[in-house]
């Protein structure tokens, strides 16, 4: 049972990976009779990973097909919905879905107006994209953990992680994009000298140039840590929350196979955790959006 | 927790979605919403204005009505006054006419009386002449004594 559980969990946490196996890597195949064959690759090969070890061996030249696929699919879905509604929108009476979409847009617009004090055509649409997209990605967490992997397993796809925001690549990717925007706007608004000055002249400041010269590296170290910490914490916060949530769902799902009493309890727990998670996924999407707005607002502020 | 090219893929995807949202979604939705907001505000404004106009019109109608009533009252009063005046005039005329008639009648009566006196006087003088002629035994030439007779008649 313990081995099975471990297998079950790690299977759920392995991405469907496509990448390049290096030359000389030994692949292990298991055929129908349960025999294991070893095959040494004569040259670097682009292929689907058949196990977590293979995926790890691929290193950086690999793509999580499931994370990226779901992420693009969900983002595309929400963008398509908003695009259709944007085409439908007029100054007349809004109906049905358009009402809902406008409610979200108004909510985002108000939030941006409250927190972002510069003028930018980018921040509000950026916030809308983040909020809706991250929400959609998080929402996949509410689908019972075995449904989609089983479905894809029946189609011959052996690994399927359906919640893109439990993939650190996805969350860090978004955070790094935000980070790039922060740097871009900092330099655009304050100039390269202003940006450097912001990094080196705070928090310690002295009138004496000699003392100031000593402070510069100290300031730079402190500020650069603070700067780098922003995207890291932004990406890891979302990842950590969603990963932990997913983990709990997997652990609860394990209980279903442990007798009627535990199974019933698991049902109750699953329901309770899912209800709680409705709050978590919305909150995390909102936090990601809010922090992005705040960071960009700071980048726009000239001291 | 493998960091790999998924990261790059996600960054590119993110960029594309943000660009798409910025280009095709946000401006359309927001402008439509702002336009509608303006339309509604205008509508409410117009309703307010109409209400104010109605209020003004009502007030004006009330003023006009009161004015008309006042004028009507004035006209009626004038008419009454005129009627009284006419009645007074008529009374005055009637009285004057009466007096005139009375005066005329009196004058006629006086004239009649004078005429009667004259006739009487003439007869008396004739009688006196006849009496004198009888007394004197001869006729008195009326023409010769007419001066005398006339004086007599006047004295009577």
C-alpha cells in the first residue's frame, strides 16, 4: 500500500514532458510481459519522457506539454470569451454573459484606479489578463484529481497534470514577465540614471560623498535583493498555494481506496476542501493581480 | 520541480495574451461601458430637465389662470358699475323729462289763463263801451276811442 501510495502521488505530480534526452542516456522500457529492457541512446533524441527520471534527465531543453497546453488552452478560452463579448459590447442594454464580463472589467478597472497612480494603457488589460487567466488555471484544481488523468490515460497519455499553476515554470514565467515590465517601466519613467540611483542611493544616504561611496554597495545589495525577491515571491506564492492545495486533494483521493468508512470521510473532506479552495483560487488570482499592479505602480513612481 | 523551457513558453504566451487583451478586448469593453454610462447620465439629466420644465409650465399655467380670473372679476365689476351708471342716467333723464313735462304743462296752463284773462278783459271793455254807449245814448266810435278802450282793458 505504501509503495502504491507513493507511486500514485508521484504519478500525479509528474508532468507530461517532451524534450531532448542526451546522448548515452539509458532508457528502460517495460513490455506487456513485465520484462524490462535497457536501451542506450546513441545520439541526443527529442522524445516524450516515459518517466519522471527521464523528464529530469532532459534538463532545460524540455517542455511540460500538459502545463503549457492547459495554460494556453484556458487562456485562449477566456480571451476568446472576452473578445466575443468585446465585439458584442455597445452602449445599448447589456445582456447575459456581457453583464458578467462587464462586472469583471469594472471591478478590475476600479482596482487599478485605486492602486495604480500613473497613466498607462497597459496595466488595466494586464491586470484583467492575469486575474482571469490565473483564476481559470487555478480553477482546474476543483476538478477531481483523477478525472482528467484517467480520461487521458484511456487515450494513451500516461501523465497529465491539469492545473498549470501547480507548475513552477508557469507561475515563475508569469512573474518574470511582470518583472521584465517592472524593469522596463522603471527605466522608461526614471531613466537609466534614475533607476540606478534608486538602487544605490537608498535606504542609506549621506551628504558626505566619501561616506556615500561606502553606502553605495550596501544599498545596491539591499535593493537588488528586494528587487529580485519581488518576482520570486510573486511566482512562488501562487505556485506554493496551488501545489499544496493539489497535494491535499491527492492525499484525500488516496483515502477513497481505503475502505467504505474512510472513503465516505474522504468524500466529505474533498467537498469541504473544494469549498475552501473556491476562496483560495480566487484570492490567489486576486493577489497575483494586485501585487502586479502595485509593483508596476512603484516602477512608475519617480522619487 | 524542473525548470525548463515551459518557463519561456509561458512568458511568450503571457505576452501574447496581454497584447491581445490590450489591443482587442479592454479598449472595446471599456469604451462601450463609458459610452453607456454617459448615455444613462444624459438620460437622467433630460428627465430632470423635463421635470423642471413641467414644474415651470404648471406654475405658468397657474399664473395665467389667476390672471384670467382677476381680469374676469375686473370686467364683471366694470360691467356692474356701467349698469348702475346707466340706470342712474336713465333715472336722471326720466326725472328731467318729468320736470320738463310738468313745466310745459304749467306754462300752457298759464298761457291758457292769460288768454282767458285777455278774452275776459276784451269782453269787459266791450261791455263797458256798450254800457257807456247805452248810457250816453249814442254809439261810441270804437275806432275813435280805441286808445281809451285799450287803456281801460289794460287797467282791468
